[in-house]
């Protein structure tokens, strides 16, 4: 019998249809071939002039900006959805509301190697990619007009990647996305009642139960959520309560690189390199300077940053778009078992 | 410059990226070939024994149930996500909540013709399809456990249609989908303040403005919403306030068949038969019997039923799934102009 499960954070019900349980081999989506050869790829070394000038770069040597020699490179999106220049210009249009498209839209090129993949980057390299996320996040948080900074990755054309060369996107916006907003509200209300973090409680329950745990180590835990919307959906959380990815220590980022690489390789192994998205959920840019002594006093500290990993292996999205109602054909306990059993793939790019 | 637009009903902000405006020819998604030939299609006449026994049927002649001779046929889904039998069994699982998958999952086969399409069904025929929607809605509303009855269509494999033979799905659930829930809440709060229907006010503003109107006649208006999430997204609303599709008169259903057929053909013409979903949004099954004298007194009468038509022509969905934040590359004013200009395609199947 199928069942309905409720996500206490997003407050969404999901139909988990156990009888129709899809096995990993039923979920594989064929990927279209990459169409741009490395020679003309704007993200490849030697083609730096094809992109806007770089914003941030990791160089282990003394090569000049916008030339080869980099390890990770951050550039503005050539066709940005949002721009930093201008006024917010909030105003009403009859009963509607609008504001100017103020914000930032950047691309983090993860490697000079055209064929590298996030899942198989060496740990040192993935750590530098995560550092780039953090550097850009910290820098943009200084702009008080930017309420939220989204960092997300599209892997594979089906997941929305228009260029095959491995990259992550950053969009900074003057509003907080609705899904993320609901998470903050749930965490705030939960804390008001219980004086505990909702995510910390979820983590404790998942660790005790064990059936949905994919990987745990001293610093991070990845599980398949109880009310997973999609087959093989995963949430990666730091064990220790922390509201913002921007404040993670260099040591924690190194442990994150180890953990994230492993769970992405498990996913790649089980679903044979599926298209996927991952989205970093971190606290909004409220402009409040953290004070240790007031740890729980503002909404942003009730939050617990995490990464959501969303494989794109089912086609049932149109109906879900229209209703916010999801039917998941693979119970998360089955997905977690497959992911736990997956032996490590070869760990090099 | 792109801009952010706010949807007062779903309370979602959308980035409308005017500079990147995609023309219709940039949006065409190639459709994979249908793989099941008519001879073995379970929805074709002569193959009635391949499906569960029919629930409802339109027959213009005296042919027996589950045999050829029907015009529109409603059957239970062979692999239902939800079933009518059993107890709801609501309970907590630690801090999570679950209930049994009680509900209904039905398929409305729109025509005996394997190659018929909703957009090009003759008006008389489409009217019978809409009658089938209404009959099933009315019947299932008698079950007080069912809080919401969703009627939606997937056209094309990309939009989630697993069988090419034209059909609509119905899912009755013991909870109201979150997206629809937010619509009710917005309508209720708006009415509490203004004593007017939010959708009626949107309709009035759209008619006055005109730039987003696709088609209007004496009974229905279709427009592209101000904060459209997707290119060529449309909302079809009755002009006269009405909370429930279940109460629409036979005359209104006939006018709906004329209007809906026309806007679907416009979409087909402009985007060259794109995959799309449509979702009927109607008031929830609160169990309150309508009384004319208390028109505005309960939440359900504040609502205004409508059809959302969602073309599936962009691939930017993964990020949107994770955040509830949308980037729409085609401003709705441009989409509406294309749809208004589209000459009528040939109106027969």
C-alpha cells in the first residue's frame, strides 16, 4: 500500500508509492551528447577571452588574470538573469508587485579540464571549488540589497546544464525563494515551541532510525528524506548545528569535499551517471552580525545549512509543478539501501 | 533590464528576463516518437479487457460496458498511486507524520481514436470530455475523506504522458496540494480585507490592461499571468465568479469546450505542438453544501476555479524544484501577443 508522508520543513505531503517501486535500472535517463567540443568551449583554458573578466580565481602559480593557469575560476554569467547595477525600484502595478532585476548571476567553473566531473574531482580540487562558493557568498553578503544567495549545480542536459564543462551557478536575489522561506519559517516556529533546531532533531531521529542514512562521518551526515519528492533525493547536513555555510571553517570544507565527493560517486554508480541538481540551502542575508551569546535569538540562527541533491530521473514533473504535490515511486529506505551498498567508484577525474 | 514580478495568489516571485527573451522558435522541444502502436494500445476500442472495468462511460448507442462503442471512457489507473479501500490511519513517526495512501487514481480516455488530440477534438466531443471530468468530480466529492480532487492532463512524453493515446488523469487525495492550498489562503485573506474575490480583481485588471489577454468571449477569459513561471503559461478563468467546476452548468461546459479548444490550438500553432500540462484548480471538498444566501461566508466561496495551462518548453526545472524560484525567459506580454496573433489551426482531429 502506498502512503502519504509529510515533510515538517517544507510542509508538503508526498505520495510514496511503494507498490510501484522503481528499481535503479528503471530510472536511467539517456543523456544527449555534449555538442560543444573542448576547443570552442568558453570555460576551457585558452578561451578566457570568450567570457566576461573573472571575479575570483584560484591560481597555484603566478599566471595573470584571465589567462590559463587557474584551478577554479568565477566569472559573471554572460547572459545574466540579474545585474548588480541599478535601483531596486519596488512598486505596485495595480494589484501586482514588481521590482527591478537587481542581483548577481555568476558561474563557478570547477576545473580547467573540459571532461572533469564534480563527483570525481580529487578531494583537494573539490575543496577549492567549495572555497570558491564560500568566497563568493561572503563577498555578496556585504550588499544589503541581496536577501538571498543561491548556489546550485545542474549536472547533465536534462538537469538544465547548457554547457557540458562542469560548473556551478550562483544567483543572488533581492527576495528569498519561496521554498527556502518556508524552511526558515518552519525552523523558527519549531524553535519557538521546542527551543531546539528542527534539522538537528531530524538528524537525531534519522541517525537513531538508520534506514535512510546514506553516509555518516564525524562531520557530515547524508540521508534520503522521509518525505522524499524524487527517487534517490538526498540531504547532506553538518552534524553540528550551524546556520550559515559562509561561516564554515576551512577544515569543515575539507571534510565536506570528502563527504560530498563520496555521495555523488555513489549516486553516479547506482543510477549510472544520472542528471542531477544540487542546491545549497543556507541562512538568508539578514545583515545581522552573528554574536555567540545570542545564538538562538534571531531567525537566522534557527536554521541549519545543508545541501539538497536532486537526481532528475523521473518525468512526472509537470503535474508537480502545477500543484506542489509529488508522487515518488521509490521509497527513500530503498534508495538509501542502494546508495549505502554502492561500492566506491574510482575516485579520480 | 529583467524584473522581478510577484504573483499575489501563490506569493511567489518570478524573474522575467526580458533581455534574454526567447522567441517561439527557440522553445520547440522535439517529441520522441510514440512507441505503442494502436493495435496493442490499452486505451483503443477492442482492447477494453486490457484495462480495469470502466467507472463511467459516454455511449451514444446501446453497446454493453467494456466493449467498443464509447466516446469517452473513465477507468481506474491500472497502477494506482492511491486506492479508495482502507482506513486513513493518520499517525506520527517520531517528528514526521504519515497516513495511508487513501484516494482515487483514474484515467479519462478522451476519444476512441488513437491519434486524436485534445486541442483538435470537435467541440461536441471535447464537451463530453469536460462532462466526464465533472461527473467524476461530483461522484468522488461524496467521499468526505477525499479533501481534494485533482484533474490534470499530460500532453507529450516530456510532459509526463506515458501513453500517446489522449487521456486525462484524476487523483483524489486526503490532503490539499500545497500550491492549491496557498491559493485558497491568499483568496481568503484578500476577501477578508477587501470583500472581493482576488481572481475577479485579477481578471478585471487584465481585461483593462489587455496586454496579456489571449482570448476573451462572453463566458471565459484566458491570459498569460503577470508573474508567469514558464514561457507561454496560460490561465483560463470563467468571467463570472464561481468557486467550483463541479457546479458549472452544461451550457458553461459547452462554452468552455469552444474556448479551451481554441487556446490549445493557438498554443499548438505557435510552439508547433509543444508538450504541455493542464491542471484544473477548483475549490476543495470541504463538505459544505453551497447556499446562495451565504455566498461569501466560507473559504470555498472565496475561490475562483480556473485551468492552468503549462507548456513544457524550457529545461530550467531542477533549480526551480529545489527553490520555488523561477526564471522565465519569455515575458508574458510577448507570449500573449504571439498567441493572439495565431490564426486558428484546422479544427478537426
